């Protein structure tokens, strides 16, 4: 009984992939043919009607599986299903509110801005405005990461004293900004945390399995 993670190298699957490796649970990777549009195929849409990557299939006791999509939902699902891992503070614990706050901030504020950066043509009516939309997204993302950096000046991890799945989401989002004129990795506290995360064997395995080459962030 293993999880299945539908993925494409470096896509939003990377954070759940790190979490699966960190958990040490059985799982399989299912590579999507993105160039061939497999994430828009009827079979994939039946699982994930958004046609976006990633999707997780979670084995159930009755022999079937449950489908979970949305990166942050997958992260929370995995952490909550394996509470002994400590990858999410337990409901009712001191750090739970901070954990939820930053998990949701990262997925709800920073991650969608990357859709403008990477798919600017989807966010304008006049195609000649796409470059401006992309540049604006880069500027806004820069401001967002400065805010995260200020938070990280006060604690080692985004949710407190312990690593959580929210940190894996942050690392993935930092990676996506590696081409910026001012990449988020250069912020002192963001850079410090990402360097520590990248040294974790589980994180290194996830990057290696997706065949991601340096520079990682
Ligand atoms: N909110 C979604 C966004 C996922 C997303 O944007 N995935 C990108 C790859 S990183 C994708 O599927 N792009 C192809 C497309 O939108 O058609 C999530 O967090 O899972």
C-alpha cells in the first residue's frame, strides 16, 4: 500500500515529494508527460479536475485510494496522517496557529503570484502586456519574500522551533525565484533556512529523484 505522487520535475510536486521522503513512507512517483498534455487528459482530469500538477493518490484501508490535490492540501494531509513525524504541529498545540497561518500564506499569496510570473500571458488581455505582468509579479514576489525573511529573523523555521511541511513549501517557492534579479535565496534568513533544508538527506533525495541540477535555489 503506497502513495502515488503524479509529478513533473521541479513542479509544485517538489514540496510533497520532500515530505514523502522525510516521512519515509512507501510511495511511487508517476511522471506526467507535460509536453504531451497528459495533465489535461481525461484520465488525469478525472482525478484532478483543475488539470494542474501535482496529485496524490492515498491508499485506503478498503483497498481503494483517495485523491488529494492542491499542494498545501497534500502537505497537510500527509503531515496529519503521520502525526508522529512532527511535520505539522498537532491541532491544539502552541505552534498550530502559526503553522496554518504560514502554510496558507505561502500557498494562497506567494504561490499564485508565481502563476503570473510563469504564465503572464494568462493574466493579460493584450499579449504585449505580458512582459510587464511578469516584471510586476517579480517585484511583488520580492516584497513578499522580504516579509517572510523578517519573520524568519525571529525563529528557526517558518512555524516555530521545528521543521514542518510549510518549510518544504517555502523552499520550493524560493527555488522558483532563482532567476530573479534579486533571488529570494539572497535574503539572510530565507537563505539560512534553505541552506539547512537542502542539507537534509530527504530533501536531497527528492531533488535527485526529480533529476534537478544545481543551482537548486
Ligand atoms: N494551486 C495548485 C497550483 C498547481 C500549479 O500551478 N501547477 C503547475 C505546475 S508547478 C501546473 O500544473 N501548470 C500547468 C498548467 O497550469 O496547465 C497547487 O498548489 O497544486
